[in-house]
């Protein structure tokens, strides 16, 4: 059983996102460590890019800050390795866009990411139909960490079946159309959308986009196998005067709500 499979023994899981380099590398590593050790079951480690087309203003601002500070793909991989040295044992999934990965070199990126301690990849702008080269690079390493697939309310039944049937690790289910960002209300019909996905796969289904409070997470957690929290995590922690302490409180509040 790998780390991702182990994480889903405690459902629903709490999966925050935070980018390396915001507000700086050292602080972001401390934030990720605090999240990991205070309630997160799996973390999306953000790899910044200058054109984050799926992200709203909160994450755009954070990743732009990281880029302005000179954070590179190599720095992100080093941050993952540092988290492992600090005793972080939960799954760490690299979340980023394809262009920096291509620039780094696909085979080298996958190899270095695995060596650092990465458990999988989420690449929002890499559709399954164009992912063969990256998947091929994954197959060259013994661990073969999964490329996590994404589905949305607008995904057709035929395409949903094809994607879900071959999914590995878990499915990232986008709950709303549009970009990332916390919303006031949970999308109507989310339960039916999750049911549609589960008709085609036994892989865990995690819901992201729009979840901003512990209460919302608890409501989604009654339907899904995991809850993904990005913009609210970045905003509340990144704007805090003491981001490490805020990360501890943030993780505990969401974990308590999901346990509730």
C-alpha cells in the first residue's frame, strides 16, 4: 500500500494546497510542515507558473509573489525533500502547470520529483488526450506515482467514463465551472455529480474549487472521499502575521470539522 492509498483509510481526507515560495521559501516550507503535522491527510505542493489559467486571484497573487522572489522548479523539489527530512510522512502531490515541467525536462522532472519524495502530480492544463509523453516518463521510474486526473460538471458522460475508468490515486473533481476561489455556497447538485463519477470508478473522489470554511468542508465530506482547500488556505495563512501558527489552527479546524 502506497502513501496515497494509506491516506484514504481515514476518509474524508483533508487536502490543502499551498505554493512553495509564498511569502518566501523558508516560511512556505514551515507552513507545509505545520499543515502536514496538524490535520492534513495529503497536501498539494504548489509549483508556480506565470500564467495559472485555472486559478483565481488569491492563488495567482501568491504564485506571482513566489516567481518574483525567484523560486524555481528545482526549489520546489528541494522543498519536498526538506519536508521529508523533517519527518513529513503524508502524501505530497506536486500541483503545477505543464510549461515549467517541460522546461525542466519530463524524464528528469519525474525522476527528481520521486527522489525528493513526491507521491503524484496534478497538472491542470494537461488533458488526458495529450498526457502520453508525461505518463511515459512516469513509467520509467519504479514507483510510478500517478498523474491525477481532473473532472468537472461540464465533462460529458462519455469522456467522464473514459477518464474515470483509467484514473489512478484519486480523482480531482472540480465542483464548479470557472477558476479557483472560495464561494459562499456549495454547488447544488454536487451529490449527483459525485454519483456520476462513481458509476465509472472505485478510485476515491476528492472535491475542490469553492470550499472555504470548515462547515463547507464538513458538508462536502459527507458526500466525497476528500476535500481540497486551496484559495482559503493560501489567503488566510498567507495574510496572517504569524503564518505558521495560522497554518496549525487552519489544519486543525478543518480536520475537526471533517471528524465532526
